[in-house]
C-alpha cells in the first residue's frame, strides 16, 4: 500500500512453526506424472536485500531449494511504485501501459482486456479450482474478477494473522489448483518505521514464519506425493530507508521472485525475470497454453530464452567516468557478444567513457546514471541490453557528435522469401537525434527498414523483410546519431521465419 492508505492494526504474530527443507525439484518426467498446483504469495513492500539480512529461515530455504531473481520496476510517468500498479502487473502478467493502473484508485483499469491469471485459469480450464485471500482488499475485490472460485478479503481486525490462518487451512485441507495469498505487514512496517529499521526486519521475520506455515501445510497434504507444486513469492514494490515508496529510487523500484518446485533448479540465480512472469509461469505450470492474442508481457520462468547480449553478464565491469552509478555496481562493457561488432569510426572523441558509442549494460547500472529521465521505463528489455545514450555521453568534455552503429552477425536467410526482424526497443527523442535500422544482404549496400525520430515507449518490434532472390545472408545495423540528446535501447534481436 502507499502512504495515506488506511491501515489495519496488527495482531500478535502467528506462532513460529518449523518447516522442513523446501520443495525439492523433480525430474521433468516425474513432474509430468503428478498433478500441477500453484501457490503465489505476495509480500507487500518486501525487499530481497532485507530478507537476506533478516532472520528468515523459511525464505532462505526456499531460495536454497529454488531460484532467486531481482526484478526492477518501472517509474513515473509510466506508473509510480505503488501497490495498485505493482500487484496489477504481477497478477495480470502485463505492464502498466496495458492494464492502465496508475495508482491505488484503479481508475480506468483494463482488467476486462487483461484479466488476472486466476480468471484466465477459470476461463481455460473451468474444472480447476482457484482461491485467493488478501490482507489488502483491492487485490481480491478489484484486481481479481468474480470468476475466481473463492475470493476472501481478510477482516481488518485479523490482518495477516487471519490471512495466514485461512491460507494454511485451505492449503492443508482443500483441493485447490491455484492459490494466491497477499500479506501486508512488511509494507506497514516500512511506512511506519522505514526499511532500514529493526521493526522492518521483525516484520520480515514474522512474514517468514507465516510463509513457513503455508509451505508446511502444502507438504502435509495427504496427496502431496502425487502433486507438483510451484511456489512463487514476490513483492509489488520496495521502500526507502526512511519509509515510503512511489518514486524512482533503486530501493523503491526493487522487486524480486523466489520460486521453488515445478522442476526449478535448486540454488539458482536468474537475471532475466520480470514481474509479469509470475502470472504466465502459473498458467504454463498448470498446462494452459498462452495465446499470443492475449498480449501478455510475461514469459514462463520454466522456459528461459537468453539472447546474445545476456552472454555478456560475466564480462561486465564497474564504472569508469560515470558518477551516478555506485563504484561497486557491475554492469557495463563495450565488448560486443560473439559475432556482433560496434563501429565508432564516425564517433566524436572524449565524453563519458561508459556511453561512448553503443554499450551493453543492465537496468541497475544504466538507470543509476541519472534518475528521473525515463530510463526506468525500459521495461521490455531483460538482463543485459544494448544502449546508445547521447545524453549521458556529453556529461564530460568531448568533441564531435554521437554516431555509432551496432552490427549483428550475418544471419542465414533464404532468397526470395520473407524474414521477420524482432527486437525490443525503447527510444526517447530530441532533435537532431535519429535512430536507424538497416539491413544489408550478402554484404551489399545497407537499406533502411525503420527510422526513429519520435518517442517510442518500450515495445516489441517486428519488421517483415522481403529477402531478395539469390541472397543467402542478412546483417542488421542499428545506427544512432545525435549529440546532447536522449537514448535508444535494443534487446532480444533475432531474425527468423514469419
């Protein structure tokens, strides 16, 4: 919840219940023979860094037995880091530019077009049973639709204690296929005392015990041996040290995913997971194919899809000239992946080293260079991406203009056919800046296939190419020209069949 929202009084913490080791990953063959089940637990306002500092043995055990991933949020003007947009993103599987939730009032939401994942389960497989219980009522009354079999908004006097008691009983004794639980007290502690406080750590400890009770209830089910549970734990936003959220700071934008079961590799760390992946991963685990016409932004965590830029993560280094990014933050390189090249022969001299020509970077590194200029809304890039940033390059003495071209490998194509160039793009414009996408066949003269001269919000691009007869290769170029202007990011570049 955001500051200013009414808060429930907190009852005594639930009794600590010891839980055995987390759900072990099953082999694919064994998992296929068992009944898939999903449990999603939302910890409002929780921060992964503080979870690791707190006394949180159950969450620690789930991380050891599953995967852990940080997942950065957007910022205004796309949406502030509030609970309404955050939980809408997690539960619908789309970013705020689709579900249209900008605050905790939910005015103008598009849930009819982009319903929650429990509703999609009910629509695709009505025989499956869905259940949700939340300490913050809008989760169950507004984001979730009446199609969900059971939606319970915990009475205010019971708060997270009541939410946990109901969830434990349902998980232990019921026969639900998908369960969503929302706990709120970590956020309450953040607002009241700040994320750097001992009270916040205590709230994490209490929520950890509640998570432990839920996991124990799953393991205690008589039918547990014949079930394949995917457990996912996430948050809607972070907090400042002083308390509060809604802004663009790294701590406010911090979310995460802890996931175990469902064949996930124990003890793994991922850098490619985003908030909308929770909903999509739940659908896929339950055997529900994701229809492209749904327009979902998430992708199943069970099916990683790394691109060439992601292979650079082990080669990333710390800052050189950049003063906004912390000295210990690892997150940039000018060395392209195998088969790719960067041509800076027309590039001006000097400037900030990190941003001289196309660079390969991460959200954590790039957004810290200067906050509040929209870099946070590069939402459809994942892990490592390419960026041309004239605005940051000019922050140190330089001469000339920004003129840099990123070259793909020469990919095989079939002459006389069509091919589709796909990539994600985020482009902020200021004249005389220009972004050009060009293609060269068999090393011939490049032809422009797209030009950017106006703002483009983060989106997936698809350009159909008419491959000339008789050629066998195509090479893609991304050329950015400008000066003290803005930026262009590119990620997930591929060339393939329509």
